């Protein structure tokens, strides 16, 4: 105790060095400093509140986007401890917010399963903020602390007010440091979608989001789902037609590992299976998903055989057959999860496979026994999928044998000379006339052109076998070289970039959406691997003296005009459609790799993308046209 002062000085310096390390290399702690990193800060703070709710002490969380783009997160948990912490000599609140990796140690050995940096997030958020204020309601007192400029304590913890003895909780407000982040503007929708998801994944927890930048938003939106992931399944299926009424919801627990799954089949041909561990999306699956998939195939086959729906001579249903039209959410809460794979998107804990298998197989078998009508519909659907799969195989064999050899195919595709996929690209072009100009304007060494005549089939409503009977689609498959369905092989892709080149009008948007649907349904790995792009033909050509400048939209036009000398007579022309451009113009504006602008298409939020496709591709024509008209820049919405 005699070296007290010295000790505090030393730890003080250590603390600041820790936070300084975060500011020097923010990417190491939050991934990126772009808009994604900006939003990541919110999740770090929200995760702490969710941990408190998982520990059983917090029922309500509120997230507020303030006018100045600072964020407030309120919870009604026990409140972060305020007493002096023996190791640091500082209040525990200050310790949590200033000592890197401190969070977990203050969990009191409690139940801690939420994602993020396992509670270490608070100090990271502090390090990357212009200022942070924390209020702790506890023991009839309101405690307050303020930090500035990357975690420097400017007001240590002190009591600022009294409150009701019964009131407990934590209120954190932080303002991200604009020197760290590329942008300081929060996106309501991004926050709302994830908050809604967190509410689905944590049944009974109420989470509100309010946007105080929006004068009209006075109440915010509150998400509270007593049914948890069952309600998530219902939400995903709301625009679809379920084939059985009740959502199947199964859960179990072993050695502190909680496992639950909810599912419902619909009449579509697509699967929507999403799995989570500690509220984090495991996009590459893992042992929890494997256990369920294995059990699902086994139980359906055994039920189908037992009831005679599958005869002795019939082949067994495959994993692909039984997941057709299946919407499923798998959620696992694990005290010690092992995340594997390059993006850590896979659960590795092997004991979870057994738990998932046993919980799922017992519960699902029982459901089939107790609901024979539903069981029959489910098995029938899988048997139809099996038949379609076999029909598709036959169609594919025919495609493979004949397509490459026909003049018909080569008549359509103007392939590039290079056979090296790394440098090759294919433009899928709307209409023959644009196709003609593109052929003349391309670099024939590396650029292939595939003109599409008319509209391709709407695959949202077609199974693989029917999609394969569509000539335009067969041409695309043959050109890609990857095959489709069971035999799809990404490594055989013949082009590094697949570039959709359509006009910036309603018809162009429609064709683009149809193509995206095709890719999303049948070539998802190509989209996920980042091979799909949309060309961005310019909207205006600005001539100014001898310089010619092409710009993509009104905003860019005005920005550019503002940079010009106002006294020179400038010539602004609205660009023609792709089909009216000559080869040189098309090359200059849209195809030349040194001048063009491409947008990468990604499927970041599959739930959202699926909902959009559903809306666009449903039976009603009018809402679809309207939606496309209102969202002419639709492709941007899919971008990250
Ligand atoms: C550890 C122990 C206690 C509460 C918390 C952590 C806690 C942390 C956070 C972070 C955000 N909100 C929070 N709410 C609670 C219990 C302290 C006690 O019982 O005195």
C-alpha cells in the first residue's frame, strides 16, 4: 500500500496506452472504419445490455439516434457496478470503459453468451469516440461519468441526482470520433433490421429504436417477440404460402448449451435457413446446422418409409429434397463457442452436433406422428423435389451434350479470346442493338458479350427443371461453365466478372432484377464470391471547351458544374439508352476498364434480399412495376 500513488500513475499510463492502441489500429478491434465500423460501435454497447438481459436482469433496451448522430443505449438492468475496483483503484464503470479487455472480468462469473467482443467492447467504443457519457441508476442514486477524445476521463464518476430506489439501469451516450470514421451518419434501417433480429433471437426482450433526427419519429419502433424465433419464421414466411399452419418450435439444453430451432415449409422452391450462435449469424453453418440437417433428412426418410409413402424400390430423399421450401431459424447459446473458418462464420464445437441432432430428431419425429396431415404434405413436397431433381439432371445432360456444339449458342455469345478466367469478363447486355455496339466496342481479348433477347424467365416461381427449359437461361449456364444444381462448381467459372449491362430505365431495372433473381436462386456462390457487377452507364455528357465529362446522375452533374467557371457556355446532353450509343461511346462510358464505373452486387442480408425478390416477383404485376419505378436505383440497395 505504500506505493499507492506510483501504482495509480503506472496503471493510468497503461490505460491510455491501451486506448491509444485501439485508435492507432481500429481495424483490429472493429474490422473497418467505414460505415460498417461506425454501426459496429452500436452493437458493442447493445451487446452489453443484451448480456445483462441473458443474465436475467434486463427486460427493456432502448436505442436512440440523437440529432447530432450520437447514439444512446438505455437498459433497465442492474446498472454497471459503481464501487471502486480493487485492481485499478478507479470506479468499476471507469475501469470497464478505459481498461482494454476489462469487460469480461466484471461479469461476476455470470452467464455471458452474447456476441461481439464479449464485453470488452465498451473501452473500444470509448477509445473511438469524441465523447462518451454514462449514467448508472442504482441504490436511489444517479451516477455520472464523462470521457472525451478517445477515452480521457474528464469527469470521474460522481452522483448527480437522486432517483427512485427501485430504478436500476445503465444509459450510455457516445459520439463516434469523426477523425476515425469515414462517415458519421447513422442509417436507421441498418440499425432497425439488426435490432429487430436481436428481438426475434431473444424472446421476451423489448428493444426500441427511435430516430431523433426525424421530427416525425416521436415514439420509435418497439420490437418484442414472446414467440422468439417462431415469430422470425412467421415473419420470413409472411409473403409466402405455408403448407402447414403450425410453426414447429423445438428446444433443449445440455451442459449450459441452449439449442433451439423453429421451422415451417412454404410452397416456394427455395430454402431460407439461418443459424445463429450467441445472436451472431453463422453464415457458414457449423455443427448446430449439421446436426439439424442430418436429422431432418433421416427423420423424413424414416417416416416416409414407415408410412409407405416411399416404397422399397424408391430412392431415398436427399438433403436438398427435404429443404425445398423450408424456412428455418437455428439458434444456439453457448458459453464457450469456437468459431472457425476464414470469416469465423462457422460453429466448430462438436458436442453441439449431437445436441442439435437429438433435440431436433426427437421433436420433429413427434410432430410428424401427431400431425399426420401436415406430415403427408411435407413428405409429398420433398418427393416432388426429388422427382424434379431427377428431371433436371436429364435436362442438364441434354443441355451439356448439345448446347456448346450448336451454332445457336455461339451465335449468341461472342466469347473473348482469352481462356484465363482471371482476366476474362462477360457482359450480359439488354437487347440486340446494344449487344451489337458492345461487340464492336469491346476488348475482344478479355471481354465476352452475351445479348439477351426479351425477358428471361422469372425463376422465383420455377423449379430448376423448368428454368433449364428456358433458352436464355441455358445460354447463361453454358457460358458460365459452372454447371448448375447438384453439380455446380464455382472453380469452373469462366469469367472473373459477370457484368449486367442494362439501361437506367424501368425495363432495364426489370431485366436486372430478373437476372439477380436467377443468380440469387441458382448461382448464389457466384454472388457471394463477388463476381457479379452492374455496369453504370452515365446519364449526362458534359462538354466544356475541349473536355468531355460523363457523369452518372444529377447529383454528380451539379457537383461537376459547380467546379466550372460560370462564365463559359457549357453543353449538357442527356445520354441516350445503351442501344442508341455507338461502339465508341459505349466503350468510352461503360466498358473501358480504365474509365467505367462498376457496382459490385452482394447479398449481404439474405432475409431482406429475399423479401425484395418476393415482392418483385410475386403474382401481382402492378405493385411490382410500381416498386421498380420507385426504386430505379434498386441495385444500389443490394450493395454494401
Ligand atoms: C456486472 C455486474 C453487474 C452488472 C453489470 C455487469 C452490468 C453491465 C452492463 C453494461 C451495460 N449494461 C449493464 N448492466 C449491468 C451487477 C452489479 C450489481 O449487482 O451491483
